[in-house]
């Protein structure tokens, strides 16, 4: 298999991965998106030694795939924002609970005025 054929095969594999993920992006959770990123990284590393045989056609295909990935990136940003808001709410709840559940000082003085 020539380098050109190998690069074309990797781009096809990458295109299928992106298309599959983009089609289901609204239903994917963070672990599934992490799997996508891992698979994408593997393909990118396999493509690195083949940079010398990249043609303009390949560059255009890669640009198109990167544009398609923007939908996936937006979903990742949404998940990140949701997690950030959840952590903020959790922190606010904890601070409110700690304000109400403060333990009183044991060595405090109690004064009882009896008539």
C-alpha cells in the first residue's frame, strides 16, 4: 500500500468517525465524546508521518471535516458549561449549609438570669 493510499484510507476512517459522531452528538455523553477524541488522536498520529504526501484535495477534505467537527466541539462546550454550573451550585449549597450548621463554641458562657 502506498503512502497516498494509506492517507486516503485514514481520511476515510476519520470522515466516518466524524460523520457518525456528529449525527449522534446530541445523544452522546461525556465519556462517548472522550472516546471520539481518543479515536481521533489515534488517526491523527497515524497521519503525521504521511504529511509529505498530503495533496490540496486532502487539505480540502480535512478542512471540511474540521468544519463538521465544530458541532461536536459545541456539544463539548455545552457539557463543560453544564458541569461548571453544577459545581457552582454545589459550592453555593455547601456554603449555605455550613452557615446553618456551624457548631457553637463549647467554651462559651451561659448566663441564666433568674428572678
